[in-house]
C-alpha cells in the first residue's frame, strides 16, 4: 500500500474565462500525481459529496440549503467570488467530502492527503474569498460527532489568515486553530485564531522557518492531539499572484517536511489539504502544490521502511 491520496473529478468546475481563481489547478494536480507515479500501483480514493447533515455541523443550515439549491443571495455570491451554480455547489460538496475522507484515512493509516481543501475563509454564516464550505471545519465536526476524535490541531500555513476556521471553532475547547500568515494580506478583518503569527511582507525562507520552529513543537506538546489537519497553501511563494511573502520552492518543501515529520515523530495522524496558490501558469502552480504529496509520500515510505526494519529486527 502507498500513501492514501483523495481526489474527485468534480474538484474542477467550469469558471468564466479570465476568472481570478485558478480552478484548472485541481485537474492538473491530479494529472501530475499520476504522471509521477505517486499512487504506486493503486489509485485515488474517491470521496462522496458531503451531505447536508455533514455541512450543517459547521455552517448555518439556511446558508447550506441556499448552496445546495443554487439560491445563494447575490451579495454573498459576490463575497465568495464564484457564480453559485449547481456544479459549483457539487464541487464544494466533493472537496468537503474529500477532506472528511482524508481525515478518516489519516486516522487509519497515520498520513493522508487531499488534492483539494483548505477553504478556510468560509465562516459559520456563509462563504467568502473563493471558499464555499470550510472543508476542514466540516471534517473535524464530522469526526467529533462520530466519536473518532476529541482533540485536534489545525496548522494553517496558507498565506492568508484562516478567519473562517477561527470563527467556527472560537467556542470549541477541543479544536485548536493556528494560523501563520501575511499580516497585510486578505482578509482585512481577521477573526482571531487560538494562535496567530502575522508575518511582515517579503519574509524569506530562513526567518519563516525559524518562526515556525519556535511555536510548532510547543503546540504539539500542548495536548494529546488525536489528529492534525495541515493546510499546506503554497501562496507564501515569492512569485505567487496573491501572496506577500517570499518563500522559495525549497523553502516550501522544507516547510512541508518539517511540519509532517514533526507531527509524525510524535505518532499523531496528519491529514494534508491543498490550500491556496495562485498563478496564471497552471503547470507551475500544480507542480508547486504537489510538493505536499511528494513530501508526504517520502515520509510515508521512510516510516514504512522503519516499521519493516523493526519487525525484522
């Protein structure tokens, strides 16, 4: 068996030409994962679209009903930034179901990744910022309701602050939200996470990684976490169209390796989601995003070798 990776063809919906959101990246990410053989002899895990009951655990049922029936008010649709059609609703449901499945697979196997997810601007009341449903929040609510987890940590390293996730879990003592992001980037009005690290413009690899290393080990020791959800947004990259930080490709790779290895060294399951990334060059962007899956697979394989050696020894 190889690293569990979750994908659904509906992750990629049609958008008008020249739309700011690079929707085609989801198809390109899946194609690149296949082309590089990251699935081994297996295939993607295919999620079910999230049903109403799952999504309503994290969002206002009135808003959920509006999305499911393609009747979202124009004011909210403008805040989301998508034409709120039936196929956009299906895409949001599939991406959310994908993160639920990724969470369960991580609990079963120790490590799993989605090829979408990280829609962290969707708050309880409604979506925003290209985020229809907060897939990570829904996944954690489903896992809680199922009794599969109690304590969970969200590590959000997208360049934008995870305001929606912070909003949804503001009163939940069992879910800890950590966001490390560009201070001057979207959203203008931020909702406080349990821990926020707001970074100055143009921060490069060394300073960024130092800041992360100063907080992550203490966070992981703070509780006996049942699960970590990791938002591996690649928009801190120095050439990202909507970022204000200055990480290199090596910096993104080192960041992902540090997070995954640190979490897994404590035996805590980790579920990785794609997060943000913006470029007119879809191939470049997909290659940047697949850093998560390549890194997770290398760590998965190292863990598997270690387990075999332990059994044989």
